[in-house]
C-alpha cells in the first residue's frame, strides 16, 4: 500500500487538525464512589477510566511491602469492545503487563511514595475505546484519579505522543490512523513543570537529526495537556467545594 | 483556536467498526483578495480582486470551481494558462488523488504555480461547507453536493464583502461540471454552471485551447450510423474482479509487439510464459503498457507468434482483415504453441502522452485527422484540430482519451507541438520526451547550490583529507571526454608488492543531501549520452570542471587504495577522502602508446605498465570464475564540427587500456560493495544481475545447435566456456554475433537496497561477483553518489542523514534509478539510430552483413560496420509482385530460394539506402546483393554505374527498416562519450 500523506500541503492532518494541535480532551473526576479517587478522560476517540485505591495496607503477601516507601501497583486493561474488532482480552497478557509496568514507572517518579512506607497504592485503568495514544490517555486519567484520591505528588504526570509526517514535520498527539500508517512513534511521560521525563518510548528508530524536534514536540504537547488537566482539577475542586459549602463559588453564593 | 466539533464517521464492514474523528475548523479562509471577513495571511491571497472576464458566455468577473471529472478528463486544458482564478475544492483534490496519481501530480504542479491563481479550499474541514452523507446517498452524489455547497458558500461569502461594488463588477462563482445530473441540481439551486466544453469554446483570445479538449464525452459518430461495433465489449470491473478471483481470468500487463501491430503479449505475474494475444478482437483495444484481464483460450486453439513483420499502413478501411486472417491461419503448424488468450477487459490504462505526426485528412477542411505515433507499439490516434495545416509539418504530442467500441482507432486530443519534422533539435526533443528523460535547464534553486568561483582548496579541506598530490596519478578516458570521474595510480613498493589506487571524483562533497541539486540529480539519476548531446545529471560547472579530475589540477577525490602482490593478490585495502593532482588526462590511445613504447621510462609509463599487467591477471581470474564476456555492436560517429551532422561511422575499437581501466573499476566497485554491505546490512545500495531461467536461452541454444555448437547455459561459467569454444574459422564475426545474441537473452542488472532482497539474490551473474555496486562514476550516475555517501559514513568521513538509512526510501530511489537508466539506454540507442539515418541521407552503399535470425517473411541482418540491424523482407510487400518465392523452415530456421539457403549467421552483402517517402519513419532499406538471386537481388554498386538514389528507391521491391535493438545491458563499465 502506498503510504498516505499524513499531512496535506495545506498543513492539515487527516482528521483536520494542524500538526501542533492536540485532539479534544474532555475529562471528569470523581466518577465512581467506591474507589478513593477516579477519573474519566477522553482524548479524541480514546476513552479511558481510571480508579485509584489507597494508600492502604499491602494486600496479599506481606513480603512485597517496602519498608521505606509505598508500593505502586498498576493494572492496565482494555475492554473487549475497545477496538474495531471485538476481541476478548484476558487481563495480564503480555501487552497489558508491559503497559502496567510503564505506568508504574511513570507514577513512581511523581507520587511521593516515601510518605507512605509499608503501604500500597493501586491504580486501575481501563481503556473503553482505543484510538491511538492509549498509554497517554491512561497516564493522564490516572493523574486525575490520583489527584481525586488526594495522594501527594510532586507534580502532574502528563503523557503525550509525537510522530513524524512526510519525513520532517513533527506531529503531536497521534491518532490510531496515523499510528498505523507506519511512521515512527514517540511516547513521552513527563513532569512538565520541572521538565523532567519520567518515561520515553519509541516504536521505531528515529534518525538522530529528527529526534530533538520530535521530543520537543511531545514535551510541548505534555505542557498543553497539563494546562487542560490543571483547569479540570481546579474546576472540579470548585464544584465539589461549593457543594460542601466552601471555595470561591460557595462564598459568592453566601 | 482548535476543535469546534467532533463528528463520528461510522463505517461498518463485516466485522470492523471504524470510528474516525473529523474536526471542523473556523480558521480556513476563502483565499480571495476581495474578502474582508477572513483573517488571511498575505501569501494565502491567491484569487485576484478583479479577475478579467474573458469568456463570451460569462461576461462578468468570476472564479471557477471544477468538478472531479473535469479535472480528470481535461487536465490538459487546465495546464494551459488561459484558465485562472480557479478554486479547487478539497473533495475534488482527494477524489483526483484517489483516481489518478499522475493527474493529481499535474494538478498540484498547477496549484503550485503562483501565476495560475489556483486556490485549494479545504471544504471538508470548514465548519460551513462540510456535508454529511445522507442515508441512502451515494458517495459520488454526496461529493457533488459538497462541491455545490462550497460554490454556494463562496457565492454568499464573497457577496457579503462586495456589497459596495456595482452589480456587474461583483465577482461570481461558476461551477464547471460535465455531470448532467449535478448541473441540473446546481441550476435549480440558482448557481452559475456550465460544461467545460461550453466554457472553453467561449474563452476569448486563446486559439487552440479547444483542440486540447479531451474527447472523453463526445461520442464517436464519424460513421457511427448503423456501424457494427468493431470490438467486443469489455467486461465490467466487478466481472473482472470475480473472474480473477475464480481463476478464469488472468491479470497482467500488455506488451504490444513492435513488429506486428495485431499481436502482443500479456505478462502475467508469477507465470514463466507470456500469454500471446492476436488479432484485433484478441487485443480488444489494449494499448501497450495497460494492465489487462485476459481469458485463456482452450489449448487446442493456442497459437504461435506469427513471425510476421506487419505494420499498420491502412487508413481506416477493412483491408487489414486479410492480414489478420493470415496471422490467425498460421495456427495449424505443428510447432510449440504458446498459451493464447483474448483480452476481455482493461483493469488500468497506462496511457501517457505520445509524440508523433499528423496524417492529414484528405478531405479538405475537415477537422478530424489521424495521428501517427513515433512509437510503433502504440496505435494511431484520431484527433480533432483546427490547425491541421500548421501541424502537419510538425512533431506533435497527443494524448489518448478513450477508445469506443465502434472506432478502429482510439480518440485523443492535441497537447502541443514540438517543432518541424526532420529538424535535428526537434528529433532530439522527441527522443528525450519519448524516453521520459528530464532535460529542462537546471533551475535557479539548483544553480544556487553550486560553489562560488574561484573555487580554492582551504586549509580545513587539506586537514580532513589525505594529501595524495605527490602521487603520480593519471586518468585514461575516451577522446573528448570532459567529465573525468576516475583516475589511477600504481607504484612498486620496496617489498615487491604494488600500491594501486583508484581515485574517483568526490561528487558527494559538492552535492549535499537534501539540497535542490541533490533532489534534481536523484530525479535525473543518470547523465544521458546522445550522439551529439549530453544531458547532464549535475550542472556543467561540476560535471566538467570542479568534479572532473582534469590533468594538472588539484581536485578532491574518494580513493580506494590496495596493496597487491605481483600475482594480483590483495594484501590490504583502504578507503579515504583525498586531494589529488592528476599528472595527465590521457585517451585510451595515448595510454596504449605509452605502454607499448618501451623507450619511455617515466613514472607514468611505468605505472601504466604495472596496471596493465595486473589488470590482465585480474581479468583472467575473473573469467575463470565464470564472468561473461558479452558483446553489443557499438559505433561511433565522426561528426562535422559545424553542422553537427555525422560524416563517418566506425565501429568502436577496443584497446588493452580499455580493459585495463575497466578491470580496476570493477575491482573498486566490488570492494566498496563488500565494505558498505558490511557496515549497512539493511540499506546498502548494491547492484545485482539476476540469473535467468534456462528456458530463456532456448531459442539461442537452438540456433547454436543448428550450426553444430552445443551451448550450455547451466551456469555462468559453463556459458562462458561454451561461448569461447563456439568459433568458426570461416566466419570471424560468428563468435561476436553469438555473444550479441547471448546478451539479448540476459536480464538487466538492477540497483537494489540490500534490506529489500534476500541475501542469496545479491549475485551479479554477468560479472560473477557475489556483491557488486557502482562507485566509480558519480558524475554521471546518482547511485554512485549514494554509495559514496555510505562509504564516507563507514570510514567516518561524513555523517548520515535520515533518508540514507531508510530502506524503503532507498528502495523507491532504486526504482527510479533503474527506470531512468533503462530509459537513458534506450534514448542513447534511438539517438544512434537517428544519426544513422542522417548519415544515410542521399547515400547508397554496399556493406557486408550477417543474418542474425530468420523470420517467416524476412531476414534480420546485422551490419557490424554500423552496428545496425535491419530487416530484409523476402516475401513480397502487399500489392507488389515478386517472381521469386522463398520457402521458410521453422524447424531449421532457414529461408530457401532455389538452391540458395539462408541460415542464421551466414554472411551476406546488402545495399543500404534511406527511404524518405514516409516522414515519420525514415527507413533504411536493405536490398540483397550477394548471394545473387535473379529477380530478387540487385547488382552491386561497383559493377553498375552509380544511379541516383532516388531512382533506386522507386525500383525497390521490399521495404525494410532499422529497428532499435531490444534492451540489452552493457555489463562492463564502458562509456559512450560525446565527442
């Protein structure tokens, strides 16, 4: 198959975005009552649920407990109906194990684990609809859920993908269509305020000449997403605050 | 700034559910200078404020919107400057891209030209013009509606900005569409709408525009009234699809025969043997190159190629039918039959633009004429033009639009004129166009990449390179060569070994990756050598000056240096970028004299002698390994210095020094190939020469067996050996001819990226080398430039860049290089043929020739002196009488007339002259002189007083003509240089 142009000469991508534009992000915190914190996040057509339990005592064998910090336990899963083809996806298959590991790596860097020695924090994420950038949506949703659970973090963990179109134009927030067209993909999970990178993964080799601009593109995407998440958190706090009788709006109402 | 709305597009296949986002934007501008609403950037203001109304039908200022079919069918009209201020809607652009990539490219070229004022409006992502497909609506109808919605949007959008203008000055938008339904709907919606032909006919001050209108929709009605369709109908696409799926039909590319216009072959992928198609019904309107669907006939109806040389001479009458029957009758012979089939449908047309001449309609004042293409594989084309009187003396370009069932010839339209027939520049232009050689002048962008003169070697250059200026290096090339890309040296070391160096011009120093000059060179791929002209791959400043390793000038080189023992065993190899100063640029002849003249004992002569003796050992070893020595007739023209007309022809002489240079170039290429393959196993650019299945040699082996020589084509070595043994003392040229024929059986060597081909297919059959590449001629071949870059990286002299390491990009590059190389070769040969014709203008000569092969109605004769292959017809031409009959024997490959028998490889004497009765194809006419056959042969020139050549022409009994020899690859590194 001839590779299609990911970006038209008018500068628009296949779905109508420009190269530096994110997909639409919509999110909601506190969607469940059972867990300590939860969030739902849509990044375009990628839709993810995240739930956080903890910190609580170590479940199962006590030997897993770490004496100086909390254990971060992540579990990634995809719904049977999440992709174009219906497929039963057993939990704990290779792919989701890998994803879980990557999630843990990113969150261990941000959660202040040393505050809760000998305890455990569980993060469960479920992909409801997969349309590219699943890992990123999971990280972003989990961050919101952690905030909702009130677990102290150094800062938000935000993830974003980037790719390269037509050999030289960096694309941010890659959709499934663009992922499948065969170009190399870069996933970055970052702590955007300090500019630290918690995780970086490439699907293929990038030439060294291209790498810096693609990384910069992904980081810029992280900063943009950070802003959106931050606003969402503030809005949520205001809402729940006003419901409880404190916060800005509560005062106005009085 | 972003996302306004999310749309879901659901496409339900059998299982797959595809959900896609579709963002609608509010920052897509209309691109018109009138508009006061959109927040344009300056460069986006494409459409003029006051477009000139140049149309009689629409005498008000307007913009044009095109419909998909109009773009697809009338791209030639669009390429004319007459239509400006055009809005191309994205829906159209996408559809065009989907339907025809060539038209898409041409459309993009037009859009890219700022003078044309074509604006692309991304209607699909505009919040007001996006149209969703309604339930039950067809995709095409939806697209047509989307276009109409855009037109309506433009109309109202522009109107709101020009409320202050006078009514007749207001810019309107006109939709051009050929679709009746869409036109009707547009009219109902109150839009301005016209068909393209309607619009074009009314364009003012642009004569000839109408001629360029495609004949796509006009039904062919010349004699259509009650006329039976000449061809069976094609299958529908779905029928073809089903047929191919079920195995009843086969898909393949159609190759028309050059010699017989009613015969062709279909090359089906995955089958050894081509499928033969014969007759008008069998061919069923396929044109050379088309991808077709074929239906195999039952085995009892299989046929054999007719061995007839047949040209379409008829005008439009039925006279061909006889010949057709003649072909079809030949079935009953008991010879190996080929799978035969009928073409039942066309999967994809590969029509392009064709060069040729106009054959004027004898009826005065008629606008319908016949176009005769220069390429004989292509049928004549019926065109309509008003300018027949001017065009009939010119070479013109025509494209085919359609081929209705009731027309004997396809319908086409005139594109442009090239110049007067017979004029050498015009003929060269034709030649270049027919072979798709990019030959325009280098653009400004390319020229700006050239280094500034005076060019000096800086201190930094010296530091980064090995200084070899003290070494006695010289170059050996054909006389008159200005692009010298290789030089050699040889020095005896103290331990008795030799230090041998091959120094190649360092072109990659000047052509940096990604620059305009690099892209242009990659496109051109090779320098094309015509007899009187050279089409450079890189601008002359580089090719003949800065890169050329001229005598006594300091130049950059890429050196490959070996230490060899006196038995030519390689002790060590190294590569380096260097600075050299060639002591002398010699010709092969001068070098030969230096070697032979033992009184000369300077270092250059000594090193040449050293090189020569080493080369002999290398060559011997190479041939022992199974390398082939092949032959192709090569000639050289001596050209008149003023008129550039050829005055003498001679076969190229080969000296020892030719093979000496060749040997070292091969050595360098092989060693570079090994090195780059080691360092870049995935993306090294190499060259391979595939081995052939033995079946391809069958006719050749048969020819050999008839003469009592057993030819073994099991392996390269066996073939080389049997070729060496096939010598006839009575016929010195016999061996050479055998090698020429062997060469023709071979496949072409091709470039490839190492990651795309299995390791065991890397072999170069002709040279018997496990890996091979091209390194030694970067001035005239782009492959070498890439190889230089790879080698430079592997020795740490340069850095990589992304495309170099991308095997897919290398693969597509190789594809282009192979294509251009092949075309360059054909163009070169066509140029030789052209000059041969020029040479024979007004000349009649007797020449010694040899029968190359025997056909049913003709003998194929090779004349070594001119490297010329011609056909000597033995059966009478249609209408002419001949009182001698020849008997053809298929089994023995002979033609017999009385007691004279012609076998392949027999020497004959023929008389050559040029038949200029047909301006399109000036033909070289062969007439038999010896052996004499009363009533058929002509007396030799020496025995008769020389007659006027014109008289001879009228007496001719058989017409024949020279064919450009079929594709063969020159395996050696031989060069044709322009004198």
